[in-house]
């Protein structure tokens, strides 16, 4: 994915603060998760999230996603 626009990044940051779900598409798979934290590791930014139903932790690197949408 190309870099997020300023507006997309603002929405993602607000979703982290508000604990709002996001839909992330990566390699043809949709992940609907609740983002907990944006974090930079070794120069790569990632979303640390949890699955809203199972509570499983999910790590999604921003440079690997095809698209991202804040839900609700």
C-alpha cells in the first residue's frame, strides 16, 4: 500500500484512542480488529490490535496492507 494520507492516518489514530473497529485488507483477506496501539519497530510501523470476538492479538504492518477503513 502507498503511504496513508494525512486524513487516513488521523482516522486511524482516532480509532486507536476511541477503540473503534477498523477493517484492514491484506493479501486478499479482510481483518476486522480493534486497534490498541500504533508502534514503530525497526523502522516499520505496525498496528497492534485484538480480534473483537476472540480477543486474539493481531499485528498488522502498515507497509503490508492493501487498504484500511475505520468502521463506525
